[in-house]
């Protein structure tokens, strides 16, 4: 496991809690989004502000982190490729176990468990998981986005009445022109 950088924006120091179960601290901060905060087609741009409301609470075996994150997403519609900008709010909770009370061999085998390192909490994986889980598998500009015309690529939401006539065999074109007047809808 890499050593945590205490100056990294998403690394929090919990020493203030003094490892006393029941002691807690509320933290509100804005951090720049780390890289890859999201999925390929919809993500918080790297460096964009992420607002965090956190509660750090010491419990017997570690520190319980409960939080809310708010940020702006950018991406594109999976059907029509229109840019998408929307806000996201996610909540998360994770118990970070004191690293020195865990058997290190066990800790290596079980990477499901988050650990504190020198009483530091790394929120980045927690935040990333929460954001990725909250994102749709296929982001859409609107729920019923009709996508693009398969023939010409026009965005169908912009042109709801968009159609293509079936291609006409050139040999019939002359004949069609001759009969056009006769075929006109009488109600027109
Ligand atoms: Zn769309
Ligand atoms: Zn078309």
C-alpha cells in the first residue's frame, strides 16, 4: 500500500479525534476533483470543485466517515452525443479501521476493508465508488432521447418529424412525376 500524502486534498487527519470512541468532528470543505471521478462518458472534470460535508466519528475499531459530496458532471448522451451537464449529489459511509490493530497479513488479503494509515483517511476511493455507483450505465440527455437518424445522423430530438423517403428507383422516377398530380390527397 502506498503511503498517504497528508497534504493531498482528499486525505484527512483524524488525530484530533484522539481515538476516543464517540468523539466526532464535522468537516465541510471543497476539494478539486481527482482524475477519473466518474465513467468514460460522464464524469466530474478533473480539478472541478467537489463540495464535501463530512462527519468523522471515532468508534472502537477505527473512524466512521459519513459524507455527502456535490459536484458538476460533464459528459455526453449515449444516444445522440449531445453534451450533458448536470449536478450530482452522493452520500457515502465507510468504516476505516486503525491499521495497527489489524493483522497486516489479514489486511493484505482482505482489501475490502478500508484502513487508516497513521491516522489518515483517504477519501478518494470512497468518493470515486460513490460517484461511479450513482451514474447511469448509459447517460442520456433526456430519458426518452430518440438518438440519431441511422440514415443521416441528424439528432432526432431536434427534428421530431424527421423521415426519409424510401429511395426511388430512377427508372420509376419519370413515371412518378407524371402521376404525382393524380395521387395528391384530395383533402390537401
Ligand atoms: Zn440524447
Ligand atoms: Zn435522417
